[in-house]
């Protein structure tokens, strides 16, 4: 392949996943201007590192990894904002049983509220509510949820992006979802989506 | 279930919930584990409902967190790639 062909292919590949790159950058920087800069910088870095792309079918995890690394080295410091839950409270090196009981306990109220069709949850809870709840997640969990749930990466691919073992992605997905449900519940309470009656007997 | 294969080992709700997310993420690779999980769902209303809810929530998250790159970023990148 000539360098012109390589560049054309690269350009098309970027175009093909640009929305995903921008989305990931938005979830990381939580700011449109920074997200655009981060994507641009990552594209430049990716081209100069094109030789490290071993398998063209794995372009997405490869470029996500570059973007994530770029965020950590150049953007994280200035975008650090307080999050609702401290990472330490939910350190990932917990026993599996702990995670499971956390899963069952913490999500129960939210799920029982949500599961009641009379409450028309789907109509009440909007995209902005989901995004607000995602913002509250500690970064490690937020990124895992974006890569797997939003972008549809396998645990293996997400592990490649973040440079962690696949088992870590597995546990982050559990905790990330649990925390997200907790944050959604709190958001629903705070914004009056849940009435006092509905809260009775089901306060977390 | 095909004849002769109806002796699926029962799992409890704890084990089912523990595997729920791997199932939703398409990461329950082992056919035996998958069969046990699905068998449990067929017989446990609570875990079945939970799986339905989690599936719907997952779809809502996916839809909500999807972004479209702004046009000016698309233009900026086209220029950038041309100049590489
Ligand atoms: Zn069950």
C-alpha cells in the first residue's frame, strides 16, 4: 500500500468512527471544546503511530486507546471535577460476593420503582438524566460503561483500550452499572420524579 | 429443550444475578453457563423481570450517550488529515 492509499484508508476509518471518538471524548472531558481538541490531537497521534496498528479490524480499540492515553496525559488535570462517589468506596479489588450483594442491594429500590409501568419511567427519565447520572460516575467506571454499553466493545477490546485485564472490565461493568442506577435513583429523587409516596418504604 | 438435555443444573438467584451483566454484554461464552442462566430465567420471574429491565436500561443508556460530531469538527479533521 502506498502512503497515499494508507492516508485515504486512515481518513475513511476516522470518518467511520468519528461520532464514537467524539462521544468518548465528551464523556471524558465533559466539555465540547476540549472534546474537539482531544479528538484532533488523538488523530494526529494516531497517524504518527499508524505502524503500531497490527490488525486493521481492530482499528476502533486501537484509536480509542490512543484517545484515552492522550486524555490522561494532556487533559485529565484540567478536567478534574468532583464526582458523587469516591473511587475508594468502590475499589474494584473486592470479593465477587461483595460485588453481587452490592448489585442486589443498591439497585433494588431503583429497579422496583422503574419496573412499575404506572410510573412511566421511560417517559420521565430523559437522555439528559442519564447523562447527568453518568457524569457522577468515577472515571474508571464511566469509561467502561461508554466502551462496552454505548460503543459495544467486547470486554477484551475494552481491556485493550484501557490497558487492564478483561476481568477488570467485567467487574467495572458490574459496579459501574450499579453506581449508575444509584445515581439515577438519586437524580430522580432530587428532581422530583419520584413522589414522597413512592419513596416510602423504598428509601435507599 | 431437546430430549436428553433436560438435566440442566439449577442455579440460584445470587448466581444468576452475578452472571447477568456478562450475559447482557454477550460475554457469557461458556455454553453450559449460558444454558444454566437461561434455564433459570425461564423458571424465575424475578430474575427474568430484572433481565428485561436491565436490557431496557442498557438500551436507554446507549441511546442517550450517543453523540454526533459537530460539523466544524468534521471539517477540521478533514483539513488535518489532508495536511498529514
Ligand atoms: Zn432468580
